[in-house]
């Protein structure tokens, strides 16, 4: 089942990317493994998955102890400052930084272990009060402050679309992040690195097709693979 789901998903990502005028390799699949067993994670890695995503620090720590660096680790859940130390030690990319207070804590812990921590800034592009993320109008000010921190590298932006059957509301959210990212990328030191492209992490199992059409470079998918 997992092998068939993954093959089908990769083909869909490839087809949608091509239909949007992009190469399939321009879209990174982050396999969300929060509900997956160790055996299932090993299976998807063996099938070619190179990026795995976890929502909870404690669960990730247990899996990391068992699996080690078999893939690139992505933290995609809401991050509290009291979990930063554990997260810094495990994850290659943190998708959900939405305040200077959190960024400051990350930079401090990263400095402690002599690490430059890659992050994405989470933007509440949908404007929903129930969603985490910085207000789009406050993003430039936050970004300017975060890039002053020594042990953080901002690689791009993340958003979560509304959980709705209204595809136009979902599309509006993703398009808004894409448009905003074009304004923000001039502030990203990482955008000046040779060959490095800005990351737009948007799209999950129920809306990744729309996300890719609107410019996602990274999609976070779990249930479409494991269920």
C-alpha cells in the first residue's frame, strides 16, 4: 500500500509541476511521519524519500534515537521555547518560526552547539485567528530582526491553508504567500547564495495539488502516503 501510494503521489507531483511550467525536482516531498512506525519510516526511505517531517519534539526524539540521520529532518509543528533545545539537536530545518522571541531562543541554542540553524518563517496567509504564524503585514519587520541573529539562516516561508472544501480560499492563501515571498526575498541573505532557491513550504495531503500550482517548492504529506 505505502509503495503504491508513494509512487502515485510522486507521479502526481511530477505531473502538476510540469503542468505549472516547473521541473519535478523543483518540488521537495517532505514525508510527514508523525503517525508512522519505525518500520514504515524505513520503508519510505528505502523507496527514495529523503526528507521526513515531525510535529512533536518528544516523538521525534524517540524516532531519531532509533533511526539517526537516515534522512533530512523537518520540524513542521508549532514550536514552544521550552522544546527548542531538543529540536535544535535533531532537525535540519524548522518550518514554524513565527516570533522574534522564538527565533532568539533558537539562535541561542544553536550557538551552544556551534550550529547554524536553517528555518522558515511561518506566515498566517489565511488570516484565521486559529492559525499560528506572523501577520503578513508584520513579516518584513520580523524578518529584519531575525536575520540579525548570528546562528539562524532564513531559507524561506511556510503557511497552512484553511481546512475547507473551498478550493478558491485555499488557492488565495497559497497565492498570497507566493506574492508576499517575492517582496520578502530581497531581505534574505540566503537568497544570494549561489544555487540556493527560496523555499515555499505549503500544501498538505488535502491541498498539495493547488499548492504546487501556486508555486510551492516543498509539500508536507503524510496521510496520502500512509493511509
